[in-house]
């Protein structure tokens, strides 16, 4: 992670937090978060990093905790406890990715898009694989599918419905089939 320094936990107005990498959330999962916070309170603070623009008040970029922000906002809160870290955009992305890997029911496509973004930001595939605990060959295969726009195949692989080798073969045949000049599409 680039220049990570953890500071204290402070209460931050929700209006000053920017969600820089928004994620979709299932209604059931979101309802469970809201119910938990409503009944027992916020168990864990969100994580943010300061975002300073000259001539304006400090705002904060969200690193981890979008579901918690959405839940407390829905419950009528105007601020939220947050752990402040000083890091750059790559550090934010990495921390968010690590939290997604740790979550049991993360969305595979979001996880893999984050891996792709880390690679595009200059981190090597072996570095990323070591950080997220996945094999290099698995990441290479999945990134190949994503680069070819095969998100449904990636999702099928992640659910265990299609073996990775078959998904890659399908993706390759789809690419080969798209250049078919016979007009049959086969």
C-alpha cells in the first residue's frame, strides 16, 4: 500500500464523504445491515482518507464501508464514526479489495474488476495475487475473461457452474466466431 498511516477514529458528516468506487448491493443484504445498525448500533467504523481541494473544506474519500454509510443515512443519521487513514488512490483501492476478499458473500465481478484496476494502476499480478490470496494463474484466466467482456462466464465460474478452462474456451470461440465471414455466426 502506498503511504498508509492510520490515525484516530472521528465522527464525520455524511455530506463530506465521497464514495469513489460505488458498489451495488442486494436488497436482502442491505436490509440486514440496516436492521443490525438499528438494533445494536454501528459495530465497526468506516474507513476514509482525507481529500483536500484548495479553497474548500476537507472532504473524505471512502475506503471501506459503503453499506454502513447507506444504512446510517437511511436511519436518519447525519454523521458516522470513521477511521482516518492517509493513503493515495491505489491504497484506497487495495484496502477496499482486501475487505471484499474477506467478506464471505462478495460480488465476484466487483472483486475481479478491483483486481483489474490494481493491475492497471501498475501493480504486478504476483503482487496482487499475494495480497488477495488467489493464484496468479486463476487471476490471469479471470482477467482474460473480463478483458473480453465475458462477465456472465466469470460469474458462472465463480458460482462453480462452469470450469475456468471451459469458460476460457467458450470466450476464445466467441472471439473467433465474431470474425467469421461466412455469415453463419459459427
